[in-house]
């Protein structure tokens, strides 16, 4: 009988340290690796206030729906809001400080045949065409024609430099917002805007290939001219 009690006591003694070593961990927060869809149709329109009015089409993920939480109806959605960024833009210039309009590639430091081929690919297009790109209408008349080639010839071979201001955040807006007015600008300066949809972990900027219509539309010259 004494042998039996010794075995039970030993089992109870060994169980206590095992119980003391049990640990619990907090739930691991999920990480959202999927960024929201970008905004589209970003437009920058300058006025002589001076100010720049921005408008865009909401992210496709900015779907406003509602759920019940804590006994209250609250909005839900994958987009938490929009951040508006602005970059001071300085056009490319040559050694004498003259603006160079034919540096289409923005690569290297000289207007060369790569720029020529880009212009040649768009020769004959006009603003009546869906693929018309305003950036290549360097002598503005609504079409890419001989006048643009002659003006490009003046720039061919020029060495170019371009200063670009640093990008800065100028506004954070809530979901469902598709407009913003930038009043903190200087008349005569040029700006490039980006509107980025964001969720809890990511943000997505405008998808605008360089020199495309979408890229040009988000630029504004703050003297009452909408570029």
C-alpha cells in the first residue's frame, strides 16, 4: 500500500512544473499585402486665383458598404482614403537655359534619335484620335505634324538638364472623396500631382506611362493655363 502512495505522489509532483511552463501568445495580426486599385482620370485644372483643382475617378476598391459592429451600423470598404502628393516641376532646358521640347524619352542627357522615333511614331495623329498624345504636339495645334518636326529639329542634339523638386504630401482625404483644391501654389510655377488610394498597409499611385495623356493631364501650370 505504501508503494502505491509513493507513485501517486511522484506523479502529482511531476505534473506541477509542466503546468507552470504553459505559455500563451497574442493573436498575430494579419498583414494586407494587396494594395487598393489606383484612381483613374486624374485631372489638374489651374485657375487664376491662383489655385489648382484636382478631380479623379475613385479607386475601384472604394466600395462603400455597411456592417453592424457593437450594435451600430458602420461603413466598411477596402480603401481608407486618398493621399494627394505634389511635385514642383521644372521643364528640361539646354545649356543656355532655353526650354527643350523635344526630349521625349527623359533618358540620357541629350535629344537624340530615340526621341525622333517616338515623334515619328505619332506623326499624323490629331486630337480627334483616341491615341492622340498632347505631349508630342510641341507646336500646339491639335495634331502632330510637320510644324512639330521642324520645332523638334531645333532641339535635336541639344544637351539637356532637368531639375525636379521633391515630392511632398499636401492632403489626406477620406474614402469616397474625388476632388481637391490646392491653394498653396505660386503663380508661374508648374506642378505634377499624384493621388494614391490607401488601405491599412498599402497605397497605390496613379498608373500613367510617361508622356501619356494620363501623365500630361495631372500637370498644371499655375497661371490660369490647364496643361
